[in-house]
C-alpha cells in the first residue's frame, strides 16, 4: 500500500499529540492574587491518567495490527489508500454515511460497559489518519461470525481492558474493519450492518449494492436514498432551466 505508514511512525504521531496536549495538563498560574485555584482529587488524576494511557496504548496496538492486516491483504501496494481526513476523536459533524446522509451513532455503550465502539471509542464508526484498518462498518455480530473471526486470527470475543475492548457477544453492535467485513462476506460469514451508521469510507472497499442486502435498517436507508434522489432531480431541473 503506497500510503501505509509504518507502525513506528504511529509512535511519532502519538508523541506529537501528547506534546500538543501537554500544556493543558500543566498547572495553570493564577492570573491575579484573587484568583481561586481548584485542588484536584488524587484519585481523579489517577483515573484520568489511566484513561489517557489506555487510549494511547490502544491506538498504537490498532496501528500495528491494522497495518499488518492491510499489508498482508495487498502485498503489491497498488490500492489507493485515502488518508485525507484529519485526526479526530469527536463524532465529526460533517461525517457522512454510505447513503450520503449524516453519520449516526453506532453504539455508545456496549452491553452497559461504558465503552463506546469505534476506533476512537466515541460510539461512532468515524475514521482518521491513525485508523489504518478503517473501523467504519457498523454491524451486529453473531455467534457464527465471532467463531469465524477467531478462526482467521481476529479474536473479537476475548475482553482486552487495557485497550478499552469489552469482548463481543452475539447481538453486540460494533464498528468492524471494512476489510474484515469484506473478508467475512467472501467467506459467507458477514454480519448484518446498519447503513445509516456505517461511514462513507467503507465504499472504498465494498459497494453499496453489496451492503444493502445485509442492512438491518434497510427500510429507513431506502427512504433516505429516495429523498436524496428526489432532491437531485429537483436540482437537475433547476440547472436545466438556467
């Protein structure tokens, strides 16, 4: 893959992020003698530190594992890997789904664990520079899929707390790597998906016509597409009049 970044560079990106955020972690000097300073509880600081460490560790782990998957699936490096999206840990108000409408939340609290899905664990299948594997497909996993995934070396059933991964069970909704979904589809084991919650970058790996039969929100998706087509027709007529 021409645009794949070595795993070692992931550490550089993480260090840049840490450097940029470091001023916010430093104690601020009072602006005047009357300024009131707030004393943070030591336990709160410890919890925040653990959360930050887990996020950084997960990003490094994901960068390594996703890079390995992409390199093994396309050793010639001839696929156009688009990394034009800025790094973000927010839902990204401008993100679109595979239908062309606003990206909806996939799952913000998996089995009441307090863990959201997605590469950034924000509940959305959003993606960015560090997400080499494109965790963009919002799907509902089944026992058959989990067994298949484990058989091909991708254990999604075992919890990994240090990476904020709860371990998946049948019925859970999770943002799956686009290429992993395609791999399962080709093996006849692909889980069903939510099109309104699946990021548009997924279309770089699989067309909408293949995703549609797996849609759990098919009726709503069809309505969205019909509305968009109607709007396109109106715009087309306006342009013709001009």
